[in-house]
C-alpha cells in the first residue's frame, strides 16, 4: 500500500524524495489513484484519467538515472481538459468533442513531460473555458471542497479542486479573464497567469493570439515557482515564446527579496466588490508593512477595461468558434453562442478602438510600476457563490450587463499584459477562502513570486490545504 501521507507533502519535498530514490513515480501514481477513488466522487475535478499511459511513461523515466529525469523527476500532473495530451480524450467540456482523442500533445505538455512530469488525468473545465463556473454537459459540475454547494470558479476549476483536495501536487491551468486566478481564490490555492510568451504552446487559429496564456497552479508559492520553471521556455513553433531565464523562479522565491512599495486597490475603480472580500484583502495587503514595505491605496487607470475586453474576447470567440456556430449550434451552451455572435458583429472600427485602448492601458500600467513594485487587489470580487448559479449576476447592488463583467478585476490585468497570481489571504466569516491578486510589471514573474512568498510567510495560511470535501454548514 502506497503511503497516503504523501498527498499532504509539498511538491518541492516530493520531487526531492523522487530525486533521492525514496519514492518512485509509480508509488506516487498509486497514491493518487487511491486518493481520487476516495475523494473525486464528491467534487468531480478529474473526470478523465489516464493511469495506464502515466505508468508507461513512469516506467520509461525510471530506466533513467534520477538526475536525468528532468526537474520534476517523475511528479504526476493533471492537464486542463482544453488542451491535448496524446492518446487521451480532449473534450473541451463540449458534447461536440466528448469522444475526441488527441493525436498529439500540445507543445507545453511535451515540454512538461521532457522536464519529468507524468500526466495522469485531465481536469474539468466549462465548455471551451467560457465562464468562471466549472460545469459542462459532458461531465457536470465541479464542486468547491470547502463547501460542496459552492462553485469552484473557472475555468481551471478542476485543477484548483484537485490541488485543494490532495489529488494533485501541481496542476496546469490557463487564463484569459482570470481562469487561473479565480479558481485559485475560491479553492484556497495559488495560481499564476505568467507574462505573454513565458510558456510556449501550440498556436491554433491565430499565430499571435495572446489573451490566453498557460500557467502553473499549486498549494503554495514555492511549489508554484517549481512548476513555473518546468513550464517555461521557448519553442520555434510558438513565435511569441520566451527563452528560459538564467536564474530560476524557485531561486527567486527563496531569495527573500522584498518589495519596497506596494499599492492596493479594492476595485481598480471599475467594479463593485463584496465588502467582506474588500476588508479581508485590504487587511492582507497592509501586512506587507511588516516586511518594511510602504503600502498605499492606488491603481493605474484601467477605466477602458470593460469595453476593451468585451470586444477582444468576442473577436477571439469569433475566430476560434464561428465554424462551430455554423455547424453545431444546437450543441453549444447559450453563453458561447452569445460570445460568438458578438464577435461576428464586430466592425473594424471597434477592433481598432479596443486595440488602442489596450495599448494605452498597458502603457499607463507600466508607468505605474515605475513607482510601485507590486499592485494588490482582490482576486475575485465575491466569495464562492452557489454552484447552481451559472455566473455572478450582481455584486454590492450592481447588476452586470453580461456573464463575464463580474471578472473585470482580473481581465483588466490580462489587458495590461502583466503577470499576476492569486494568493490565499484569509477566509470569510463562514469559512470560505479569499484570494489576494498580486500583480507585477510585464516579465517580472521573479519579483512577483518573491513578493508572494514574503506575504505568504507573514499571513501564515500556507498549510490550509489539502482538505477533504465538506458539506455546507447548517
């Protein structure tokens, strides 16, 4: 019987044990298979399992010396079900692709496997990643383990829940409008949207498509940095991809480097926010003063974010899904249909205006970072909401115009081209997690991770996961 206590170990420690031969990749797969059998029926995070493939890969890795197995040394990792893993189903959460099997892995999956990752599962996602509540017609809803009546957010909801419940040590996610940051916030884990190009991926539909990026998710900042190192690197097939930096992100986390001046904003001046979320995140941000940092309330001008994101996101849906609207409309959920139709109505003038707005917001944000080292804000404007609600319709008395507007606090940072992460920073009075969004200037992931580790140490909430799924409190 494999040691089930391993599920509570950090990824860094497990990799160290792999490298020293204390455990094998096969041991870890046994641990995960048992944990999944005990837990996943209660939360539905990992609907696609590929343990036979994983064990074949693990055995091949074990034929190599530990030092030759890559930086992850055989650590198992789930991949979000939007992305291809060779020989494994990729449904994208859509009935259209419910039986589709990928003939080849995405570039980033190949890169991870070259770095010693072992893929054993696909994590649940809303249809085509649309909407920040993880449910679909293929597998159903993913439930928040802190209260299984609540949403895990999305679209990397399955990944976040797998981490929070000990069914993964590290996980892959993607982020357009907070798809990494929202579920990390709702589930009490860490998720980072890196800079454009930091993680190479297979281009599809548009060679320079950059609203969406791939990034790491973990239970703590040090583990997050480990996966960021394993995911980073350029590839000739992705012309936007960046080379590996000379200094690892893990070493940056361990450097003890502290920010000198940080800014906090509850709303970026563009969105309502739940008062309890604002209070918890503000209190967490102010604790940077304990590390000697100056903490001030400020934010860059992001006032065009809603109009800009609505246009650019709609355009993205049009170029990637218009053919499906023409041929498979009856199998698409209403929100996806709406997004595609909005994109097909766009004029060149609207696109011109949105691109100009993005350039202006990115420039103003870069200027802002000449004064501040980090920008802090809520990662989500509400605590975890009932899973039966398709999305957040209103907050603090403000009704939203569409199903994505409540995500403005994260998609504004997407538009500004900045790396950002969600760090667990506290809980609501009812015991639900709240995440603090931490933002750095473009390509400054090392500074972001170092600062996040400083605050994580101060806040002392690093060891709150993994947990067993919990029913709603009476």
